C-alpha cells in the first residue's frame, strides 16, 4: 500500500487524522521537529501524497517542511496544506510550498479526510482469487455448524458435541485440500465478525498443529477447542459484540466475561475434555499473569492453550472488519513477536512459518498426521 506522509510539529494533534483514514491509506506521521528523523528515511516512490499540519509562522518549521517536500517531489504528487493562520501571508506561503489544496485547521477533521479522499487516488482493489469449491463448501458447512452452536449458546444451552465434531471435521477436511492461505481467503468472505474470527482461529490452530507435527488424535480436539474458544460471546449483548469501533471501559468489562461464560456453559453440561475447558476459559491468559479471567501465570497455562492464544491474537490482527483494515502477515507477526513475556516465545518462533504461509503465494500443506 502506498503511503500518505503527514508532516506535523505535534504528532498527538495529527493522530486524529490518522484515526480517520479507516485503512484507505497507510499514513506515516512525521514529526518535523524530531532531530533523529531525516527526509531520506522514507522512500519517495512509496509516497502517494503529502499533508502538512504545521503552523507556517515559524521559519525553522517551514524550512523542515520544505526539505521533506523537496525529497518527495512536491510538484509530482498531491500536497494538502492545513493552515493554522488565517492571513494572506499564510496562504501565500502555502502556495509557495506547492500546496495543491489548502484547508483551515479550524475545519472539522472529517472535512480534511474527505478532501484527502478527493485529491489522493484510492489504491486499485486487488481482485481476490476465487476460492477452491471444495474449500468454500467446507467453510460454509463449518460456519453453519458454528451458527447452530452459537444459537444454542444464546439460548443458554451447551453446545452439541456432534455439531462440534462436524464443524471440526469440515475444517480439517478443507485443510486436507488447501494451504492455509486458501482457507483464509474463504473465511475472510464471511460478514459475521465472530464467525469469521472463530473459523480463522480454528484453521490457524489446525495448521499450526500440523506444522508442529501433531497427530490427528491431537489435531481434532485442538481444532474443536479453537472452533469453540469464543463460545461465551454467544451471551454477550449484540450491541457490544458487533459495535463498529473500539469498546469503552464498561463495554470491555462485559466483553471480558466471555471466557468464564463459555466455560460455565461447558461445565454445566459436562462431558467435555479438559483441553476444551482450558482453551475456552484461558485463551486470554498471559504468561506474565496480566491476562484474564484468572490471571494465570506461565506454569499454569497448558501448551495447547498457549498455541490457541497465539492463533487467537494473530487471527484478530488479520481479520477483516468494515471499520478496520487487516494487517498484512508480516505486520501481524511483528506485533505477536513483540509480545515478549506474554506469549510463548518458542511457539511464536515456530508460528513464523505459518504466518509467512498465510500471505499470498506461499502455499504449504497443513494436513495432520494420520498416525495415532
């Protein structure tokens, strides 16, 4: 994705515009007063447009803006100047810098984002490959099973083990016929955010288990647990679950009850294996004790829970939402790798191969071993 460079003398102020980009552009915020930054640090070929959010009364700041504009070729790409002074001199200075359009800093930031959309060409959408029919059919079947499982959860009933086994069979069967990217390409097409996420995590967990050499006898319960890990969300109000944006603190507190809710539903019915109980309750725990709902620390968190936690975090970073662009595999894995002390370092290192395979053009087999 090409970038829009936002030149500013106040990154905190300019962050609001970054928040309004809604994933249409990658916005690089550059503090023109930071002595450790240099115009040469950004490749001009990657820059689609430049915005300056800098008062033009200070000659030092104007000089810094000019250096960046010269580096990026101000006359070759759109340049939007946000004016902080309402004076003929300020307008003249903006046009001397080569501004394509000028807007007042007093205008709503939404107007600035709209003007940016007018002058910066949106990236051409990349046509998504048609999914393999067998994989699409399997994903649709797994989604149907998941819908029925969550319907039971909303009614206060525990999941039907036969439905769960059917869903896991479909996930594993699809991964017998496609690489992990093929599975993701299909699942990304689902509109329901919870279904998309659970299917992403189930596929990633099954694929990761295969990469680690797990046998089918271990892959199946792992896949079932990953498919059902967010069961408790069936009892979270829709207004919170499907809110198109960040949750406020009160809403976050409600959302954080879902692991315990799901665990209680499984306990009430009984008969579910320990690994499923552990994954449903503890997939948001962290090795340093900062997770929830129980604040477990390293030795108390089973290995397969650690595995699902990694898939859960990675799945959340790459999933597609109407209000949030997905991170590419490299960015998502970088965030995961930076969570030192919270997630299992060795598992994260091993997950790197699957993260690479989840990008386009990197097929790998993800079949579990048939050995018992």
